[in-house]
């Protein structure tokens, strides 16, 4: 965990932004910033996943490269920080384990967590590990996502749906999948990712030799 954000006294509101960030892009940053303003968050922690079980059969960029891209994308924002909690943990990366790990840290012992994720991920929450326990450990923020209607949340079990807060943000039709495809084909990703991330991808030739599975 880096030390960009201030220490967290009891009762402070902390945002958690999880994802593979392969690569991180302006859509992720906008969602985190909008949640920061909407809920009065003191800090938003970006947590690159180590070994996401739902992508076990897909080829991912190395955890270290995804972590470094996340650092480069967030370094200029004083209330953004990046955690290695999932990258450094062995085995599959489950949200419930991450929440337990954060809760055990003295810095966040009295914090109220807001887990920020896309509406598409929220709609699949029933397949997550221990979804009911997750909902007792944080408030869930479902960020609007291009192509997904908030009305779809009505399909979720009521005990889960009532604990989810929808958050409408300006929609950016950007996805990591599209960015990988553009980079693989030598197309520009400028203005879709921060300049430092674009330079990092170009320098390391990320995605150029990859094929989606």
C-alpha cells in the first residue's frame, strides 16, 4: 500500500476500486472520481486483481505491469492510492478476502467501505464468493456502464439489490478489451488512457503479441 492518502480515522469513508486494469483507462478514473465526490470519500484505493477466478482461462498482462500502469494513472491525484493486497496474495483473487484483509489493517479498522464497480459486474454478483457477507462489509456502488440499463438490477435478489447504490456518471464508451485490440493492431489509444500509461504500453509493447481467448 502506498502512502499517498492520509491516515484513516474511525468512521471515514473509503472507496475501493477493484479490477484487472488491463489496461486502466479514463473510464475507471472517472468512475472513481465521481464516487469520491458523490459519497464524500476520503480516499479511493485502486486494487489490481492478482488472479481473478472469472478470467482464469484468459491471458492477462502480468500483475506487476498492471500494477505499474495503475500507479502511473493515479499518481497525480492526492486522494487516489494503489494497493498490492491482491497481487501479493497467493491463489485466486476473491473480493471477500480483499475486504477481510483491508478490514484487518489498523489504518482502515473503523472505515466505511464503498466498493465501486461497473453495473455489468454488479449484475453478476450472485456468482461471487460469499455475496451476502460482502454486502455486510461494504456499501456497493454500481456505476453506469455503456450498454447496460440500471433496470437490470431489479433481477437481483432483493436482499442484495437493497444494498446497492446506483451511480450515474457521464458515459465513456471505452473498454479495456477495446484498448487491447487497438494496441494489438497498432491503432492509437491516445485520449483513452493517461499519457503515462500510453507510453508504458508502447515502451513494453504490451498486447502486440497477445490473442484474446
